[in-house]
């Protein structure tokens, strides 16, 4: 029976995603421009964010940074550098705890509080939210969208939270990437100060990784842009994304 359910789930998932944009999260951009959307999670973090910023400047790319309030409070100057370099600020969470462990009211309260604080810190409105670990239920999705934020997920990823080689990370980031894909990368590593214990941080040069990935995209004729920059010439593709 469990095997049958597994097979049924694999068959139904793409169908549900295609026909459920009304409860959807942003998963890609429909665009005629040669863009890949660059997103970075878990910062700002010294030794990570600053290296990513230098690499993005070197390749004339823009990105969307999904920041943690725990990190933004600790490193407000670095948060300011992200904005000064012309990048977009979005919310990753009050901390890195999974929202799926909370009920509707608590998710709404935490998200609204974090959104308001981040807007006060940056002086900018915040549009996008990526739930920690990409985990959300229909209940947490409803709570996040009730605050006016739009959940954003991803397609390709750098696997830069794993203990693998840099070459493997680049291959993972490039394979299957097409125009309008949203890349998941990190400029920091969540830890106890963020309410979680994800183990030791991987040994990764985030600046070098950014350059290598962008060079790989350049070989495909693609350029890195923030989500809002890409949406200037495109539209959001939404699909259901529910993972507990």
C-alpha cells in the first residue's frame, strides 16, 4: 500500500503543481531575457556575504538576499553593504526554525514581526519570503501570505550546505538550469544563534563558488539577476510547494 501511495504521489505532484498556482509559491520566472535569478540564504555573515558581494560585482550580477533577522541584527553594516551594492533584500525568517512546527497564528505573528523589523532596518518594503529549509504546509503558506509576503522557492541549487567538492557544487548549480530558473545558494550557515543546529559549516569559498557558477551560466548565455530585476521583463511562475 505504501508503495502504491509513493507511485501515486510521484504521478500527481507535477499535475498538482501545474494546476495550483492559486496556492502557489514563486518557483521560476517566465521571461524572454537571458536571466538566471540568483538567491542567497542565511546571511548576512562576515566571510561569506562580503565574498559573494565582491564576486557579484566582478561579474556585474545582481541577487536577492533572503536574510535572517538574527544575522541582520548582528551584522547591520553588512546588510547595508548588500543594499549599497544594488541587491535586493528579502526575508528568510525571524530565525532559522522551521515554520511548519507552528500553527497559523504563530507563523503569522513571527513573520509579520520579522517583516516589519527588516523594513525598519532597511527603509525598504519587503516583498519576498523563503521559509527556512523550504518547508511549508498549506497552513504556514496561508499565514505567510496573510502578511503580504510572497513565498519564493527554487529550481537549481549549489548544494553549498553539503560537504562536497567545489566542482560538484558548480555542476549541480549548472545542470538543468534554463532561462528564468531560480538558483538557491547561501552566503551564510545557520547555527545555534539562529535557533537550530545544522552541524558544522561546510568548507566552501562562497566568492569562488559564485564566480564559477556565473561563469558556467555565461557559457550558456545566461546572466545573474535578482528576482525583482528579472521580473521587470518577465512574470512569476507559481506552483504548489508543500513540504513538512
